[in-house]
């Protein structure tokens, strides 16, 4: 059991199995599922075997494992928070993997899973449709099947074993009970929901080091837009402006000083929810932040803007009614005008240079405790936001 949608908790269960660190077919098993007790017992037995043989996670997980996980992430429209968690995990294993890695692998990747929030079905239907193994079967040509897994066998051997032990027939029985067929939930590789992945990394003078957007959850109307900036220095101010209707169609809500160094990088949950639940605003404005989002977020939300405001990134220099250009297909995020008037790139560079000279850093939000330590040592969200 986890979330009833493909949020961060659900996504990271899927990522654990995709990395080879869970027993095949056990990710996102519903909390009331009759298979859960046996799966838990089997996991305990396997843990003892691993202890006896001395097989460790570092013997199992390789860069190929992480590439498999990213391809699965694209296929399921996984949480944007994975762009923090997966690079941070890779770093602990001794591999350098950043947000650009996601962008490169998501391009031309097939998006197959019709599960909330980007899709329409609840998360338990993912397990009923065959879960991670079924996704992997569909994208098999894109995976490294020779990687080792926690079973002591390769990924390819695990997938073949599931075909022989009745796993998919059991899943079909679950689907029949809810009146659905597998392709309602997990599309075939030849008939994807989308064929350009689900995550994009945007760059430009607003995000020189990058920003991320889960484009599978963005209305098509907002894939290319020029909006007027409404900057706020914390989420509380932004949510108040959305709720009292200060924010109007055509605005770009900017929430800054919410990155790792600014405030520990909390979710901008309430603002994204307020925007996505407003039928008018959800297709006519964007939220741009150096913070992050809930895995349940949908709508025109761009996060992880880097460098963050606390480091003097360009997001700290935005002023009221600056023009913000979003172009997801071109992977760009730029400040292109001032007070509603477009400027040339050279003029905009000069204006930002003056603003940077006049910019004053905000006092540190945390002066003691763990968050003080984190804010002092956190790396860019583009690298995973871990401490160095």
C-alpha cells in the first residue's frame, strides 16, 4: 500500500523494484491484497539468504540499474521528486547522475501508464495490470536485461520466471473483478499515451542550471506561453494571492527562496492544488519555483529552478510584470521583458546585471539544527539536493 495515485511514495516503490532491490512484482501491492502476506514472508526469507551469502546492494546496483529505473520512470509518469531521490541514491552508490540524464533518457521514451494524477485510474489498478514486470515487458527493448537483482538472478531471468509461474494470469483475474483489461491501464509499447517521456529539463536566463517540469501533467495550452510574473518570497504569500483572486489568467506565479539552501526545499503543495483545482487558472497560468512539488501535483508547474534564489539565481531578480517565456518543446525558460514590454536578449542581460548588483541576500532562514546544516551543505536540485 502507498498513495492512491502515482505520487512520490508510489513512484519510489516502483523505482526500488526497477533498481532490482525488491522481489519482482511486489511494488505497489494494495494494502488489502491477499498476496501481501506471502510477499512479506518471501521478502524476509530472501533477506536472510542475502545475509548468508553476503550479497549487498552495492553488488547489485550499477549505472545500468539506474538507467532501467529512469526508463520505467518515463513509462509510468513518475513523480518529479524522483529527480532528487534517484540522483541522490546514485551518488551514494558512487555514480554521477543528474537531471539532464533524466531529460536525455525521457526524450523519445514511451509513456504507457494511465494512473492518477496524470491519468484516470487509481494506483491499485497498476498492480492488477501486472505492475513493474508488465511495464518492463512492454519497454523490454529499452532495458538492460543482464543486470543483477535482489533475487540473485538477472532482470531478464526474473521476467521469464514470472511468465512461467502464473503471475500474469493472476493479475488478469484481479482486472476482471474491476471490469477492466490490461491495456486500459498499461498501454502497449506500440500504442503509448505519449512518446516523448514525461519529464523535461528547461534552461534559459531564468534557469541557467535548469528547471524541471512534468509535462505529461501540463495542459497543452501551456506548453508554449508568455506570462506576466507575480513574484513571492514564500509559498504562504503565493497561496493567499491565488485564493483571493489577485492572480489572473496570463500570470506566472513565482515562488522563490524555497530551494534547498533557502528553506530546505519543501513542497509547494497547497499552491499547486489551488491552481489545478481552478478551472480557469489551471490552463492559463504557470507556477515557477525553486522549491519542489508533491508527487500528486498536476498542471503547469515548473520547479527545482537553479541556481535558487538564496544563491542569487535569476529567479531572485524577477520583478512584477516581467515577461516569462515558457517553451517546453524547445526546453527553454526565459525572462524576455520588463513591465509587460519585450526586450532583446542583450537588453535583458543588461537589466539583469543591474538587478544583480543591487540584490541583497536574505538572512538565513535556519540558524540552528539539522536544517541549518542541510541549507549550508546542500547541492543543486539538478544534482539531487543531497549534502556534500
